[in-house]
């Protein structure tokens, strides 16, 4: 999805860092550390202030990136083995109840 061409791209919000700035939707390069490695992600959606340069990254995009960068990503999940449950259709009834009193 290209946010710059979406209806939200023309929307601006006031900057909460500086009193005069306005935050605009942009695509920038996102930097993060993964252990000892610096990871850069180009064209990352963010809001950038036109005065002070403050950046606020798109929460959904950060969440998706975190899932991708997770060391467990791509590994099969372990399934917990359950004890077999008795089949309710195969009940073992040894003696039918008598209705004679």
C-alpha cells in the first residue's frame, strides 16, 4: 500500500514536539538494530514534522517489521501433544439399567 497516494497523504497533524511544526505523511528509511547488525528499511511509512524533523513511524508497519525480524520467524511452531480423549460415541456400557422395580 502506498500511503502517499492515499486520502490520508494530504492530511496533516500538529507536531507534539514543537509548537510551529506540522506532521506530514512520508516514506523514509527506517533504521533499527537487530543484535549487532544495523538494519535499514527503505520506503517506510512515517509522519515527519516539517519544522523540527521529528519522526513517528506507522504502528502497523513497525509491528509487521518486528514479526519479520523476529529470530523465530519462519520456524515451525511446536504443537503441544494432548492425551487422546475418549470418543463420546463409543461409550462402554456393560449393564443396561432395569426399569422393573
